[in-house]
C-alpha cells in the first residue's frame, strides 16, 4: 500500500510509504488511495486532527509522477489530471479538523502542494529538507493548487518568486517566510508532533488558513495593495523575459495564472491553473525539458560499471594546490560540504586571494540569507593555508589547480607523490592537458584522476571526471562519490585533449572568429547564438572566460588535432594586444557599466574576406561544427553515449535545455540532413573541418540516430 491510516489518541495519521520505491510520488493510484482515506477520515468522528507524514528517509513526497505527465498529449487530458489532484487536495483543505503536514525531507511539486492544502506545516532541522514547486523547470505550471495557495500563504512576492525560480528552499527559509510554522529536531519527532497537535487541539495554537507574515514598508506595499501587486507582476514579467528571452513559456504562463487567480475564488482560480497546466504539458518544449530532467536524474545517480562491490573510500580531508580563482572556488565548495581543506600556494599573498575568493562566496550566501553568519564562519574555518606540504601526508585527496602548463603540472605531481600517503587520490583541474602524462610523474598512477570543474565553481553544476588507462576502479568510485557529495553532476570521460566540453566549445568559438574575419558583425554573430538559445554569444563568452585561457586551450587542441583548431588570426591578434576580456577591461568588448563593442577590434581585423553574411548559414556553422566534433568524441570513444555529451553541454556551457541537448537536437534535425549541410559547407568554404566524420556518415548510412545507436 502506498499509504496507510492509523489512529492514536484521537489523532489520525496518514503515512506515505510507496512500495518498491525510495521516494513517494503522487501517482494517479496514490491520489485515488488518498481520496478514499480522506473520505474515511471525514466520516470518522474519533479523528480530531489529521497528520500527514512519510516513512521514507529524507523524503516527504517528491512530486507527481513525471511519466504520467509525459504521456499527456491533449490539453483536456492535462486539465483533467490536474483537476483530479486538485479535488483531492481540496478535501484536505475542507476538513473541519486541523490538518498538519510533517516534512522531514524533500517536498516538491505535488508534495509541496499537499502541504499547502494543510492548515499547518512543520519541518525538522534535517538539512535534506527542501520544499518548492519546480514545475516551470519541466515546462509547465503547478497543477494541484500551488499557484493559488502559495502566494496566499507566504505573500504574493515570495510566492511568485518561488514559483518562477522553480528552486526549492530549505527549512530555515521556509520558516522565515511563513511556509513552515515550526521546526523540530529529528530525534523525538513523534513526541514533538504529538505535543504540537495537542497544543492546537487545546486552543493554544491558532492560525488562519491564509495569513501571510506581516510585512513593513515596501514589502507591505507590494503584497497588500493592488498597485503594489501590479508592480510585482510587471517586474516579474520583465525579469522572466530578460532571463528566458522568450524561449521558455512556462514562467510567463505562471505569472498569467497567478495574476488571474489571485483575486478570484478557489473554484475559478483552480480552473485557471488546471487549464494552464493542460496547455503547457503537451508542448514540445515541455517534453524536451522532461527529457533533460531524466538525463539529469540519470547522471546524478551515475555508477561505475562493474564496481557494485567497491565501497567508496571516505574523502573528508582535501588539499587544493593553487589558490587562484579556481583554487579558491574549489576550496570554498569543499568546505561548504564539511570537508577540511588545506590550501597551498607559493606566497601568503596568493593564499590570501584564495581566502578572499572563498569568503566572497560565503558573504553572498549570508547577504542572500541562504546561510547565517555563524554557519558561514564555521564552514570558512574548514579552510587553512600553507606555503609547504605540511599536513599533506594525512589527506584523502589533493586537487591541483595550478597554471595550465604541463611542465609545471608534472613537477607538482612528482612533488605530491613524494609527500602524500599511499591512499591519497591526486586529481588535476586541467581543462585540456593530458592527465595520463601527469600520472606518469607519480609513484602510483592508479591514484591519479582528472577533475575538471567549471567556473564559477560554486554555481556550475558539471564536473568532468577524466580517467586514464591507469586509473583504478577504486579511485574512480571514490572520486565519483565525492562529486555527488559536492552536489555536482558528473560525466566520466576518457583522457583525451580537451576532454569533451572544451573540445566541442572551442571549435564553436573559433568558428565564430572565422565568421568575423569574413566580414560579419561581431554583435550580430553573438545575437545569432543567443537567438538560438545559447546563454551568451561566442565573443561575449570569450571575454568572460578570458582570451588568454581560450588561446592557450586552442593551441593545445591544435597540437593534438591539427588545423581545425588552429586559432584564428583575430584571436591571436587581440591576445597579443593585451585585450584579455573582462579581466582586463577590454576584449572583443569594452567592459564598463554597460558592455560595448571594442572599436579597436575592427582595426585588428585588417582586410576581411568580404563574404556576404547569412544568418542561417552562420547558425549552421556554429552549431554543426559542434555536432561534428561531438560525433568525433563518440568515434574516439571518449564517452560511451550521446547522453554524456548532452549532459556535458547543457550543464557545462548552458546549451539550451529546451532543445534537449546538442545531439538530441541533431537527431531532431536528422542525421542525413546534417551530413548534407556539412558537405555543402565543406565544399562552399573549402574547409576540411566541416567534412562529416566517419561516425556521422555511419549513422546516416545505417539510417540511425545518436540516441538509437
């Protein structure tokens, strides 16, 4: 049974415990069972209060069943599914007895909406508690009453913010905004809950159903006046359009739904919500985002093949070599998860900068009230600095993040091999260099692995784990376990120059340089990319990353793969001029309060090829060069499936999720169509880099797809 009812001292308990599942889901069958249980409670005069609780560890209810939503093909079917859930949750809200949701883990989507139907919501101090409405991330709006109830419970501003962000919040924030009424320790939870309910029944705790916390000043104006409400909706719409560029319809629809149902009764409000859910659930964008969700979940649970019996060794003490931007970011990330971190560099000034980088991230978390000042200080205290290798003999792992120079890295790995313990894993944060070559400098190459973080470390969700032919299964298992502990998504990549993400990305950026040299306008090329859905254009991205970094990686790739990665003249010219991008204030753009094109770039271009600019061809060149390189990665066996590349591109560089991923998008275009377009570009531009690789040609000849091979 997915749920059970029990009665204790006139308090009814509905306990969720879905069979053969680690989580509870509000499937159609569960909703039917809940409906029956609520009817029984309504007719049972012995039940004076009703508590909803889960018997799953760290999970209340993880949401509705995505597989059921995925099968919706008609708006009316989606609307009917939403109404079925709404009707049952309305029964909770309409009970004449107090209802209490006890959250000791994740309460997402439908799980959150069930708590909203209760009069009271309490939680534990469990740091696994997360509550929220992530539906917009799947391309639809909440459908079980979330858009109607949440803004009425926490106030319009906070409620709309939670719905549009799609990001769950922890128990402390939920308490602060009035979503939770009290927090209890996990130990003795049953006793705390019984006492809380007893106080309610005794009349000592009273609450109105929709009574947001009282606001002051601007917050009061925004939440409690029609004019303020209009301003909230207007600003929210502006923010969404700016962030999504119109590619994602769900957030805008969510604003419309909330704006329409905020001033109406429950019946009309929920009908508006159900209709909005049905309209969005059938869209191609929603189906694509659901596919990306499945990919994300698959890689969050990634396991090492054939290593089920290998237990991951504990990694509780880490060293970070190099206290630059990346080193400081890595140290902060480790310390945020309670891992002791020894930060080493060659000067106290360098270590100080690493400390500053970590402290800045913690300060931002405190300013946003994600962490308290005391907690931030406690986590920051996990970082210590050193100029030598003192303490390195007791570390579980060392992550090297020094300059991208093979001679320096070999030297560092040789030194590390002499000072660390026999079980210490040595990882490199290189973005392109051979991990195998570094491993050869150590006494035990089986303990060496690549850890390619992306900048900024605390925000970017991807880590490329790079294995060499000598990396042991034990090393890989422990490393993958650490990545999961850090809250990151990993793809496992075989050692090869540039690995996957940078190898594909740099071809795209270099192609943009060629288009520029042929006479195209820089801003227009950037706009072609952003109109496709990329988070920023190739020239803006080059400036953000740094021209010095890009040029260095391009030269490394050129040495490995030849002329197709030879840096364009304009990239070399800008770099030699000292225009490094945002870090130097000038690159392709001048970075002031407002980013504007750098007029000196035109002078560096010299005489251009003078080809007529065609937006369609520009997009094809930028995207298909990536598809061809991704196919080469599969051909070379760098990864074993197209999904690894799509996860890398979505979570590593922000390839538009609404297009499902680079190679899923390629499947939608059609492999045969792509081969024809590449051959045409190869002929027109007399450019061998566009020659379709063998893997693509084989797919075409077999009438196959990337996701069917």
